[in-house]
C-alpha cells in the first residue's frame, strides 16, 4: 500500500502540472516563446529525490524478500520428491508418505523439493503455496499452516498424461494428532473395510494414473478381474496373480513386468504401511 500511495502521489505530481503547462503554454498566434534557461538545482533535485526513493524501496523490498525466501531456523524440514504422477514426502525421522502430507498447525514448514523426471509445480491453492520443481536441482519454499483440516495440493505444471491426477492431500493437524500420525500412521483405516481402505489408497497414492479398474488399457495393467489369473511376463514366463505377486509388484515393480507394458512403475518400498498394502490387495481382489 505504501508503494501504491507513493505511485499515486508521484503520478498526480507529474500529470497535473504537465496538463496545466500544456494548457497554459499552448500555441497561440503571435505569442512570443519565453527565453529558456538551464537550472542545475532543478535537474539535481528531480534526479536525486527519485534515486533516493528507488534505493529505499530496494532495501525495503529485499528485506521482505529475504523473509519470504529464507525460512525460520526452527522450521520442520520435509523432503518432497515429484515424479510422474505422485508426490513423495519424507519427514526428519525418515517417515515417508505418498500423496499425503501431514503438518502440525502453527509450525513453520520448510519444503526442499526436487523432481525425478520432468518439470512439476507444487501448489496448495488455499495456502498460496506454489513453487516450480526442476529436475536436477533443489527448490525450496516455507510456509506456516494456520487452519486445521484437509487441504488439496496439486501439480500446476503440465507433466504428462497423468497430470490432472497428480494430487496430494495436505492434513494440518493439532500437535497431538500429528505426533500420533508420525508414530502410527493414524487410525482412519480402522473405520473402513479393507476394500474401502484399498479404494481410498488407490485414489490417494495415485494408482489411478496408470491402472484402470474398468478393464481398459492404460500405462499399467488394469486391475479389473486380474486377481487369481495368470499373466504373461515380458520374459516369456507366466505368473499367478496372488497376494505375494501383488505385494512384490508394489515393492519391486521391476522384478516381474507384465508383457506389453513398460517398466516405469516406481517402487513403493517404505512408502506403504502394512494396512495400506492389505487394503490395496483386498480392493484388487474385489474387482472381479
């Protein structure tokens, strides 16, 4: 607002005299042009004063920028890895989560972000949090969440076919709830059947960006009707789709690649809790 009102004053201070002089000294037949004189004082004045204003605005702005760019020393640092098409978060104690970011309310959060493949953009609209994530480098952003509840995060930079599904849920918790989640992963799974919990994980973990559940082909095999049937692998052998195969495919997706599909699935080793794995298996079993 200070810059706005300064701009208003400067604008009026220039435009009003300019319009007045243009009218006052407009051309008239027979008018004698007054003799023009040079004023060193006037030139120094209209040069030095704007210069001092610009220098003052620069230092005022750089102080604000440093406060914006450099997070407080007590901030909680969270590593963010973007990949097609999911978000991976790693907390200071080594806890990792996919498409699910839990943060304590009124605690400064320092995000250190990078990409494994293409350009992404981490965006939490209602928090005004937005930063490009560039492959091969780290970008940083800090913010302080102030409203408890769920918030939506998305990718704001087109990154391929699954771009619109690259979403995460940001949970702003009380300190107590955050501590419980860090220790146990929360108890939400207890309030759902295994199939329901698996469907929730299918949506939250970004599985839908590669695996359809309606029988159509996508970047990965469809989940519909796959359980209990043999599938052909790219090495010419076949394997039965059972609990052991599904778990291995989540933890070591390159171990057995289905014929006709590329080996592009990222590993979820250390990213899925046991209740989430069991839920996904139960969900796949239900899609008959």
